[in-house]
């Protein structure tokens, strides 16, 4: 189980959760300022590096990759602003639904 702190990116927490959970093959759960990723099978392990990579990919896709850093601390991942900026609105991802769904 890995938790991802989304305090600096709350407006995109749900979209980020869906993207990351889908990429790493995990079951997501939402909390106030974070989400939790649990393995689908009890004997599976979620790799922190995969979670970190997926978060960075999503931030890059919405043009925010340069403004945030992803810190991996054992079973906890933090998304922190590099310059104090927080995401105030939802920015649609660059790729369209047609691209991600193969339509």
C-alpha cells in the first residue's frame, strides 16, 4: 500500500488518482488530501518508482511538470510545489479521450 499526498494539487486529485491507479494496476481509495493505492492481489507489490513515474507523466501532460516535484519516501509519496504555486483549477490533460481509449 502506498499513499500519495496531494495537498498542493487538490483540484486534480481525482484525475491523478485514476491515471496513476490505471498505470500501476492498483485499487485506489480517496482520503482528504491524499489517495491510497493498494495492490489488486494480496501478494502483489506496488513499485514506488512506477507510482512516481506515473505522477510525473500526468503532471507533464497538463503542463505542470516543471512546477512540481515528486518525493518518494518509502510508502508515502509527496507532490510538492517547487515555487510555492498550487494548482487552483483543473487543467484538462493534453491527450484527448480518443487518444487514451484507442478510438
